[in-house]
């Protein structure tokens, strides 16, 4: 599904496995990255969807993980092996991915186990820059749903896009969620003034007011 001329949804319910959170492809000036990896159960469908856009999956250089939960990161190790891409995640979630922690990653919620994956770039600062095809993608730490949850933000077709993924939560002790941090992070997302929110389970929300209304609904 085309979101802008450079951003496409290629995975998630209706595209790959119903258990997958949304997976997005960003293709700029001949360079491509994926945002999240899904569970990994329908990797072949994911790669087919990418190829249908005229993108060679082996040209994907980075896998940007929004957080460690299984429906977003379960397929990371397999994609890394198959595509040779580098992985990016916040250091506070990277530890659970590298250890293959089935509790904090929520793999047990899916009656599955996560394959440990080495994170090549561990984000540490409140905001860091990633460059793709000469363009900047900002990685912004938004803890709460998980300790190392990240929003990726970029401009495309004159619109401010954020890959917020699990804006809706949930919060749970086994996931090391923190309600106070979560609410602060939602307020931070509103200040980013997104025109489009790419959410992990609620689809693509367009328009500043609809996006802000959606985020605000979880502050109540």
C-alpha cells in the first residue's frame, strides 16, 4: 500500500501474517530500509510484496526496529541473515533482543520463541539521525510501552511522517512498561506535529487533527 511516493506498507495483517505488526518500506534514491520485521512467519510473502514494488530485497541496508516485541521483531534475525542488512534499535530494548528474552519481548504471548538477534547500531540518545539515500530519518526515544521504544520520523512528499507503531500500548509489567513514561512519550509525539502516523496495529492515520486525536485518546 502506497503511503507516499517513498513509503509503502509491505507487511502486517492483510499483507503478511495476521500476527504481524505493520511493516513499512522506505525507498529513497535507490536505497531502502524496513521499519520493523513482524513475527517472521510469512517472510516469503513479505519479500514478494517488496519485490512487487520494484525493490530488490537484497538492497535493503537497514532494519529499523521500533521496539523489541515479537510481533515487530520476531523476524529480524532471519531477515538479517537473508538480506545482509544491519539492525537498529534502542539499547534499552537491544538487550532483550540479543538475549532472546521470550518474556520481555512478549514471544510467549504468541506461544512462540524469539530468535536472538545482534543489534548493529544501538541508539542511546533522546534523538539520533539515520541517513538513507541522502535523507535524514530521526530516531526519537519514546519509552513507556517498552523501555526502548522508538519513533522514526521523516519528511516525504512534503509531509511529516512518524512510524509510531504501538502508540496504543498495551502496558504490562512483564513487558517492563512504564505508564508515566508512556504518557510523557505520547505528549512528545504530539509536539512532533505529524501529518501521517504509521501505527503498528491501527493502520495509517492521515491529517494532523486525526493523528493528534488518536494519540490524545490514549492520554485519557
